[in-house]
C-alpha cells in the first residue's frame, strides 16, 4: 500500500511521520504524476486558499479527481477538508475546491468563538478511549449528504465525516501522536 500526502503547503511532514510509524509507504506528493500509483491521498491542514492556489499552479485538480474516480481514497484534514468538499461556506471569492465529498464546510467556523483549542472527541469506530482533537482555526462541517456518515461532533458541530472512500476531519490527527485515525483511514477507508 502506498499513501501520498499532498506536500504543497501546511502540515504534510507530520502525516508522513504518522504513516511511516504505521509502516505504510508514504510519499510527499509535489507533482501530479506522483498520484499514479497511490491507494490513498491525504490533503493536509494549512491554509486552504494557499493550497488551492498551488494546486491550480501545479495542475492538481483534474488529476486528483481522476485518480479518485479510479478508486484512490482521499482524506482531507482541516484545510484539506475544505478542499475535498462540494460546498465551501465563508470561502474567499472564487475559492476552488475539488468538490468530491458531499459535505458543506464552513471556513474558520470555530474561530468566531475561539481560535484554537483541544478537546476529547467520541469518534465512531475507534477502539479504546476518546480521541484528542487539536483544532487550529478549524472549519466545521455544516451539512453532510445522504451518503455520508457523521463520525464525530463537538458541541453539536460535525467535525469528522466519511463518505465511501473519502474521509474529512476538521482537526489535526497528525499532531497528537495517536495513530488511530490514520489506522482507520488505512484499514477501513482505503478499499482493499
Ligand atoms: N483556516 C484554515 C483555512 O481556511 C484552515 C486551518 C487549518 O488547516 N489548520 O484554510
């Protein structure tokens, strides 16, 4: 199994460290041709407008959608969750997303109350204790389509969802040292 992490901007190194700790071949994806042999792609947190602009410059939009149509799983964390969403709320004018996952994501939604925080989450399908969510200027998922499953909420707001071979988390699972969501992506979300 090979999992790529889009390495244009943001917290991609931390995802690679997590994948390597799980003994998965991890690829820092800097050019579209590196998508060709991937089973899954993680789009990291960072700044969705900056990542989106770099994705346009490096012509990533069509190749990611194309590889996803062929079965490549996709996981967006934080800014990445914005980039996989079909609908972006409070985006900047003309902000582009991949439009893969049937969710509406509101940028900086928690930021109106508090910029960054940590909280224990009851995350579906994870064994053991709660998962510590690290939220950094996080969006929330405002709506999910009929085909999507809500995996976790914080004070009513949806903070993780899955639709088929797509996963969206609005917090940063690569920053906690707890590999359970990466393992969930590898074992459950990536089709075997
Ligand atoms: N607020 C950022 C955005 O809109 C996301 C923050 C993050 O990824 N930690 O892109």
